[in-house]
């Protein structure tokens, strides 16, 4: 596969992914809303002992 074919393949996959996301959002409901929200928000790390943290 040439570089241009590889680039075109990556572009096509990206556009297909965007289309899927737009179709998913068209009904006003995002199936993976929590996942999508986490992708576009800053990660907040809580220090040990803070309220609301999950103990492991």
C-alpha cells in the first residue's frame, strides 16, 4: 500500500467514525454519554482520603 492509499484509508475511517457519532447524536441521545463526556473533559484525580473517592 502506498503512502497516499494509507492516508486515504485513515481519512475514510475517520470520516466513517464521525458519521456514526453524528447519527448517534441525531436522536438526541448518546449511547455512550459518559464515555464521550470523559473524552472531552479534564481528568480530575482525587488524593487519598478525600470524600467521594473509591477505595481499592
